[in-house]
C-alpha cells in the first residue's frame, strides 16, 4: 500500500493505492471508495523518493508498469524483460539515483533456482538482465522474496529469499550475507533516520536490525510475539499454562506453566497437535507434508507413527490431524485419503480416498455425540459426510462455494448440524447445515468480506459460534448472520485457529504472526459417556468378553471430577467402575445362568458436580451355533506359465439355533490369492481366485480363516493347496536292484512308481513291458497315475552273478513319453550260518554281495548287522508273508534258518 505524501493526513481526500491479488486499486477519499486502475495480481508497488507522482507496480507474470500521475494511469515499461518465464516480481528503487530500479523475478527455470534479476538506469524505459551470480530463490520465491537498494549507493543491493544475499556490484554478483539471522526473508526496509547502513529485516524468525549494513544483526523479537501459528493448536486438559501449536519455520512450540516462555519440541514447519486427555504426557504433532518424504506424517511424543499411511499421496502443506473429542485413542489424519487410528496411532486405516489425485482433505469435523459421524472438507469447496464410521460417504449438497474449506465443526449434541468456513473473497464465508450436509445456508450476514479460517461452537452456549478470520475473532450469539468483533486486547491479525478447554476455562486464538491470545470462559460441569446406549447379543455360555465405556466429564475443572459407575442387574458386571477426570471402565455380561431372550438394565454414572447419566442396556442372550468348513476338493493344479486365474472355494456351514450367523473370512496366502466372497450370514461359501501369473513350479498354500459372530468352532481354518506344475513328462531312466541265492527258487516282487509327473499326470494311464531277461516277469503291466509298476524276479536256474533286465514304461496316448527302468538282479552263493554269525561278530566271512543280500531282506541300511535280524523277527513273527517268510502258517524253513544264522533251506527246482 502507498499513501500519497501530497494529500496525506486528510480524513477525506488522501490518495491511497493498494496492491492486491485482484489488481491495483486507487482511492482519492481516504479509502471510502476504490477504483480498479490496473487489472492483474499486483505483487509490489514502489514510489519515486522525490517525486511521489511517479510510481512503479509489478504484476504477476506481466512485468512492470509506470505511472507519472499518482497512479491514475499506467504504462507498460518492461522492454528487455523475458515475461514468458515471469511469475512473482518484486521491485526496489535506488533512493540516491531514482532512475535506477531493480526487479527480481520468480521463474520456473532452474537458473538461480528460479531467480532472474533485471536493472534499469532510465526509469524503466529499458531493462537489462543481470547475472546475479551467487543469489538464489531456492525454488521458493513464491513464498519469500524481498529486495532493497542502499540509500546512498545504487550499486549495493540486498536480496532475500530463503537466505539473505548482498551485491556491491549493482547485481552482477552476490554473496551470502546471512550472519546470525533466521530463514525465509520477507521484507527489507532501510531506516535512514538511524543512518545509511541501518536496515530492518522481517523473516520467519521475527524482526532483525543491523546498523552496519548486515555485518551483524540484532533480534528484536525477544519480547515480541511474532509466532506464525497454523491450524490445529492443543490445550493441556488440566494445566492452564500449557499449550501446543505448530508454527511456520519455528516447529512445534509448547508453552510453560506460569511463564510466557515457549519451547520448541519438534522442528520443521509445525502443524496440527493434540493432547491425550486421559494421559497428557502423550501428545501428537506433525511437520509439513512433502509428498514422498520419509519424515512426513503424524508423530507421537515426537516419534513418527505412520504405519498404514501412504506418504506418496498428495496432501496439504499442513494436513489435518484431529483427535476424537471423547476417545483419546482415536485420531484422524487427512491427505488425499482420510485415515483413522483406534489404538493411539500404532496403526492407521484408510476410511476414504478422494477420486481425484488432485483433491485432498482440508479439514475434519467430529462430534462427541456420535463416534460414527465424520465431516471432512475436500479441496475445491466440497464437504463429505459419513454416519457409519467411514463405510459409506455422502457428498455435500448445494450451498457451498467453490473455495477452500478451511474448517468444519459439528454440533456437540446433534450430528446433523455443522458449520463450514471458506477462505477467499467476494462470496459467503460461513455456512451451516441442519440436515447432515444435504444443504448449506450462508450465515455470513454482516461479516466483512474476508477469509474465515476457523470456527468453534461457543462451549458456554451452543447457540453461538466463534470464528477466526484474517481480521481477528468474531462471535455470533445466534449462530450466524449478525456478528460482533472481539477486538479488545487482540490485534488486527489473521487468526488461523480457535480452541477451547472448558476444564481450565480457556478460549485461545492462534494467530499467524502475533502468537496466541486467550480469554476466560466458564462452562458448567457435565458428563458424556460413550457408548450412550448399549445393545448387544451375548452367548449364554460366554462370560469372558469384556467391553468398554468411556466417561468424559466436561466443564469447569473437569479434570478433577470424580465419578462412579454402577449396574442395577446381576447379569452385568462392572470392572473398576470409578475414576477421576476422563477415564474408562469395563463391563461384561454374565450369561451362564441366563435363558435365551432379551434383558434390559442400566449402568448409572454419578459424580459430584454433574447430573447422573444413565446408559440403557439391552442384552439378547442366545445359545451359540457351531461353525464348520466343508471339506475342500483336491489340490488346484495349473501348468507353469499360465496367466488365467483359477477359482476355488470352501463351504461354510452352521449347526445349532442360529443358522443365520454372520461370518467373515480373511486369507494369509501370498499375492496370488484374491478373496471373492468374504462374508455372509448363514450357510454359504468363501470364494477366491488363484492367479498363477509369474509363479514358478512348486506347491503354494493359501490359508483361509473364517470367523463367525458368537459361534463355537470360530475361527475355523482351511488350507488350500495350489500346485504350479511343469508340463506332462515321464522319468526317462531309473534303476532298481534285487538279490537272489544260487539254487533257490525265491521269486520276490518289487515295484516302482510309473514315473509320470507334471500337469495332467493324474489323468494319464501307462503300460509297461519287460525285455532282455527271462527271469524278469511283469505282475502289473498297466495302470493309472497312482498305481505302481510291479514285477518279480525268479532266481531259478540262475548261477551266481549279476543280471540286468529292462522295463519300458509308456504313457498311453502320449507316444513321445517313454521311460526305462533298468533292473539289476544279483545272485549270490549260499550263506552258511557260521559265516553269518561270525560276520555279525565283526569277522569278515561274507563277500560284499552276500552282505547286501542279507541287508536287502532286513532293514536295508547298507550293512548286515543285528538290525537286519530284528527286522526278520518282527516281519515274520506277526504272520508276515512275502520276501523272507514262509508261504502259509509259520516261518519259511529257509528264511527261518537264515534268521537263525544258517543257510536257508531251499526247495531246489520247485
């Protein structure tokens, strides 16, 4: 803003020019009326130091304009400037050489991290681009940029963005001049009354002064409240002197009891905060949200707690983080998604996601009267509402402007009533709904046309509301339309947030630039409980399940209010039903001796200083049903490389008095499992699909767990088998071995799997044929997948030695699949009992083949030892038959002799 020196001081005829986002405006009657003299976003305005009729204004993206008639008319004077890259522009005029001006450009280019600088020596007739080597925008001149010229030296220029730089070469080169000052420089002003080198600097750390041109600086903010608070301040529930708030560049600040000293408890740009009312040693905060950064998101006592939150989503620079007004363990956090935690931020669950990546949650409104009702502001003038805890959402109806919804507040007693406030200009700013967001009425009334940032129901009178605006705090006793400004001891400053703590009698306004201010409030003590009514179904066999009630006194010294909870029925037992301040107690139903049916009772919460509160209880006692899962089918098999998903299912069955029991299913398989039908009531089936795409050959297990409401047998588990198989094949070559004794007629049988494997093998038959050996006789020469190839070896007529035969196995219908079994039959000389016994005693009396023979008839561990003898005894003593035992009752004489240590007695030739 510029005031014409020639007309200054007149209450009716002073000429004033104001640069705004809507253009450059001019008034000639001391601001009573205004005329738009230049359209566009005016970013800076400077005046000739000796000729006040000469002025220069910068327009965003449009260059520089000059007026020589005190702003009545303007001429574009931007020759030499590259306006294609221009965005924000700041100007500085040299007091000792008024024809010399500097212009700093915020651009979208990488040069100078978004900085381009120009200079004119002829009053704007032409401009030359300066190298400005060493200066930088740090890509944030959209937020902070200022430029000033030394009063007596037009070659000395100061430029501030993230840091402060100085040039003594007329903008050719700059050096960092950031000695002992804070970051984010917003305004530079020379104080010529103190001398040519006296300079003031305003930044995110407050106000600084130098008297030596910047060699050293002195902070002037020692006792000057200049903190720039954002939305989301928190007041300690029991100690009046403690507050929390997030600030621009000064992190999250916490005040101390009995002093005005604040301590930084978290760095960065601070955001929303909250105290755990039940345990105030626990507090929450956040830093600025920058998409994809590892440090973003909610923090608990300074430690990041973001499990379940996607930090790659878009969000406001300061995203909303709000605690439930009754349950301190429940919080909400908004980015593109709205998240909720019910366990003090141990884990977050997404309950809503905007359909458009460019839309983000801007505000969150909750009510103590209904835990399932949530209002949320969404970018571009929308409010969404859920009444079922986030399962379904309703879009706001008519009446809201297409502007930023900075705050939403819900009536403490009626979830259908709420307010939303909007920033910006020209249209309404305060809107009320009495039908749950279906329609909104403009309650702006006589409020000045300016942004409204925060709204709060008057805790002492819920008919009234407070609002925080860019001009301070206003109050309406009627809920809108007629507003009164509360400006006593409160400066005209933007108020970003309002918070009330009835227990400590505080109403606090957080400003963006002047710290916090508070006034006393007096709210009578009352009590809220959650749930306000209990309706439950209870198994007559279950007395172990415990539920919870939260008791929340509210009002004068609520933190010290004592209370007691009692039950008037024998089937309802309370645990620790006493407390002080905000607290919880547990209850459980005692159902062992109850018959099926409905029962009614009350839980009464009483305390000093507030009226008793009765919680109605309706309990339906019932006998349980029993949950069972039907048998699954065979394993699901697919060919490796398949991409088509395969369906699978398991039956859900109930027996008992409640066949319509509700159930739900989860799975703990890998990414290849996707549940289809995962819930129901009564008999049904859990369905899922198995996606083989990308899976290697192998067996995969998918565990389906089904839980049922009030049912025995719950949870029930089913393990599905998913086999990814190679193409159909057959083992090409395998070996087998057997043994006989010279002169014996033993003909033991042997068997082996067909060798078929792979996808579809269970549906393929096989045939087998022996060749090359008369002693090898087939006993099963054809069969299916699960049947073995069986043959016997006949030692009759064979002398001691090694014989080989071949069995060829073919897959029926697949002539290309052929496998070969090479059978080795070794005939050994008869074994004397004496030799066998001595061998057992460690003396080598047997040749290797004889050792293998005796082991083959025994335990087949590769050696002849006592274990083989024990194996023979176990096998034949129980009436065993086959290899090594007699045909009929009693042991085979030959085998019995071998078991006794002597040679078997053979029936030669028969």
